C-alpha cells in the first residue's frame, strides 16, 4: 500500500532523513522504533504532506503523494494522528469528531453514521459523548484523537506516540484499541515509545537511527535482536502481550 523509496528530508542545512526506503502492506501494523531525534516523526510528517521531501518518492497504492498538501493526502486515504493529545478542549466529544468530517465535506447523514460507529468502537467515549474534551482523562483524550482520525475513512492510519504520558494500564488499553482497529481492516503505521509492546503488536518493524533505516524485520525478529534489546528494551525481553 505505502511505498517509500530513497526519501531524504532536510531542515535547512540539517538532513533529518537519509535515503529512507520502506513499505507498508495493506492490512499490516508496521512499527517505527528509534530514539528521540531518529527521524520517526519527520517521516510521518513527510508522508502526510506536512513536510516536503528533498529527494525520493512517497506512493500510496501506486499513486505519488510526495509533496502534496495535507488536505489532499487525507482525501487519498491517509490520516495522521500527531504526537500529543490535540483535542479541541471547548468542544464536546461528538463535536470533536464531527469538526474534521465537515472540513472534508461529508454530508450530515454520513457524519452521523460515522460518529455512531466511532462511539461504538470506543465505549468510554460513548458514555461521555456530551462531555467537553478538557474534562476527559488522558486515555480518553487519546482515544478521541484516534477516533477523529478514523472519521476520515483512512486506508492508512498513522499514529505518533499514542501512549505518550499515559499510565502503564492505559498504555495497554490504547494499544489494544490500535490492534482492534487493525483487525477491522485499517492499515496502521505506528510510532510508539514503548518498543516492547509496539513490536509485540506489529507485523513488521523498522529501526531508525540518525535518520537512516538501521534494521528491519518482523516484530518477533526485532524483539529478539540483541541490538534492539540493548538499545530499546533495557537489555531484556519482556512486556505484556497485546492484540492476541
């Protein structure tokens, strides 16, 4: 589905990504692992149109999307949920879900059906449908922004650090939601600080180091890699099972 070939991105004189190539097949969860500053967020921004590549190509289902503005990338089936729980605090849960759909030009009936689907997917949000976003817990806010991304009917959903700042029990809850979304048919590209859980969840993964792809393999292969274990897993295998 997603093909990236020879991608480089620069911030002025600084090259943030160096000749990155990777792919995400339809139906997969693919995880990007790496330290802060490795280029993970930059890569997602380039795919979603927030940054223009200096070199290389980004294609979705065979169609070039590299350099397109974000609104056109969304219309082609890519939704990007950025790092941080960026809710509209003065709007209710339902209003947060509908605002993006109206911006995409969806009709009222379609929006109502989509909101009902999202609320069924996230029971906590359904119970708080009329609550203002500022009053939600951190986990509920994260589920709200994921739900808002799903309102765009994405073929590819990109999630940047969805568990950031959450308590461990909420981290597992959010990643269980990610697994469920994937089981329902949405392809996912995931950046996640909890490398152990993310790789357990993923079909495949890539390790970025200093803006380059350093390792690639299945989630299970990367979990067993001594290099990954030492750098990102505290030197040991572990973590609760997710999405089983």
